[in-house]
């Protein structure tokens, strides 16, 4: 039965008065898109519930009316998972924000899904703890979205993905059922670990409302080095030596190819602390317990790899401001939209030993198809995650499908994954079979059909919905 829009909006207005419901021209521009470069879409309405029960009520009303729903967080995603659907109801968690509890005894923090990651980081720091999840969008991304995409970030090599910091989860199912599993215990093997279904599901199986996060001890010191290397083989040697020599202190291993370095230092204008040019650049970070012990240990290790000829040049942090300055070179990719203009961004995973070979092949294939193509390569190499920014400088409107086809075909040829940490959403959906088998895709569809038989929650994202919607 077709949706009676006027009657449905009237019901929503009764249940969600005032700022909790936005419709028509009252919908802000920010709710019309995420950062995936897809065209703006006009939703039917935006609901902004501020309690778990209100989220459940919003979903229940939509389910009863047969209205499609799209969960929205900080709208910093790159794959289109939070992108609006024409005529759908956006359920935004931005008003359900705040930290409910910090429990030092269990080293946990209970947070609402609409809480910005940076707020969570600062609260943990003030309590003497550390939240390892860190992204360039820390000030605007919301923890619910981080959970929904199983975000990775800068310190996966030591702490793992978002999944590793979630002890308990509360979520709303597609029929409006509120399921609370706010477990605070590290060991809890009582039945199925249901929260794992919703971590990384991109809002297609349920909407996360609250989470219990595992906190870590605050590092006593942080040391970093920015290194210039002559070959990717030396990068692999440096990674092996870092794992062996720094052990659990190693918290980040970021690699930037020379094409990235050139754009950042020449186009973006960030000053390099290194002299000369190098084929590859590595940012190392090590978190220790005691500066008097771990500082000299880090320095001795750097001297050893330099003397071994693995590193051509290195700048070593002398203060936390140096650490931040080094990270500024890695985080300068946030300026690419301003400095490079419209471009295509990719988040892929590859066997670490083949990353340089992949970069050479991908660069060559792009230039063969588009002689004015520019592509730059960088990422969290310690955990097998490579980022690519590509554009055709000969045109203003970027041929995204053409560029994506080249990139993802190359990923498939090298046995990689089309998404390492940013999800599938809409933009990568057609390429998911490059990474997942037919049997895996069929199982995903069965899980989706079991939890959302009507296909109303974030339809068309990740996989086709049970009702046949192939948005």
C-alpha cells in the first residue's frame, strides 16, 4: 500500500514535537548528503530522537507505515552509507549525545551514540584513561557511526579496530524493538555475541543507541619519528624491526609515497622536517609508560635502524608539539578537497608486501586510461590499509565510475579488499563481489532478510534488500 505522506507526517509530528522533527524546507543542508560526493537527495523528514526509547518509537512508527529509514550520525562517511534516500525518513542521533558513566574499576565508559569521538577522547583523558580510536574527523564524527562502520584509524596496529573496544551495545531492530546488552565484562561467553552483528553493519541491521567502550591506560609518554626511506623493501624491513624492537610500544606505522609527499608539501604547503627527497616516508609512533626509560629506548632503536642503512633520514620528536607537527603531514589529506578540487577517494586493504607493486600498477593503469591522471598513495601500512586519492586533471567533473573501475579491478587482481575501514554503503556495493564469495554474500542477504524482512532500514546499502529494492 502506498505511503499516505500527509497522515504519516502528522503522526510523526504528534510523537516528535518541536526540534525533534524537521521536514520540507526546515531540513538543513547537512542532512541531504554525507562526504561521498553523491548528489543531494531530499528526504521526507529528519527525526532527531534524544533517548533510546524515542529511537525505538521512531523506528516502530516508520515500520508500521512502511516508510524507509536511513540512520545518520556525523555524516563524515565516504561510502554513502548515511546518504539520504528519496522520500525516506532520516533518523539522526545528533541530539542523543553525552557520556553516561566512566567506571574506573572496569576501565569502561558508557556513551550515547550521538557523542562526538573527540568528546569521548577528552573525557577518557581527564579520567586518566585513553581511547585509542582516532580519526581525522574526530571532532565531527559520532561514535554510533564509528561503530556502524567499524572504524579503524591511526592506531589499529596496536589496539585493533573499533570492534575491539566495544564490550556492550544497545540497539534498535528494524521493527522498533530496543535490545540492551550494555555488558561491562571483558569475559562474557553466555550465548551468541549478538553485538558483533551490528558493529560494521552500516545501519542496515539495526541502529546503535548506546555503547560500553573499553578504555586503556593513558600512555606515560609518546615518541614519534618521521623517516625518509629509499625503497619499499626498506619499509618492510623497518616495519619488521619496529615490531621486534619496539614491541607493544608501537602504536602507529603510517606510510606516504613520494606522490603524496609532493602534494602535501608543495600544493597543500606543509613544511617538511626532512631534507632532500625520498621514495617513501614513514611516520612511526610509540607509546610508552615512562619517558626516562622509553624515550632513550626509542632513540636507541632509531639510531640502530639508521646505522643499519634502513632509514636514509629521520626527524625525531623532542616534544608533544613535534609529535603533532609530524601527524600534521599525515593528516594534511583533509585539505585535498580544497587544494586539489573534486577527486575520488579510496580505502582498500592489501597484503602488506604487495602494496608498492599495487601502487605502481594502479598508477600506470590510471595514466594509460587518462594521461592527465593524478593519484597519490598513503595509509596505515602496519595493518594493511592503503588510501588512494585520484583525479583526472584534464576534466572538471570527475569520471568516478571510470576511476573506480580501474582502482577496484586492480585491487581484485592483487587479492585485496575494496574496503578496509570506511564500509561499503552505496559507492562500493557493485564491487563487493570482488572481495566476498557468492556464499558469503548469500549469507549476508539471509541475515538481512531475517532481521529486516520488509527491507525498510537503510535499503539498498551494502547488499540488495529483501523486497528487491536495488537502490
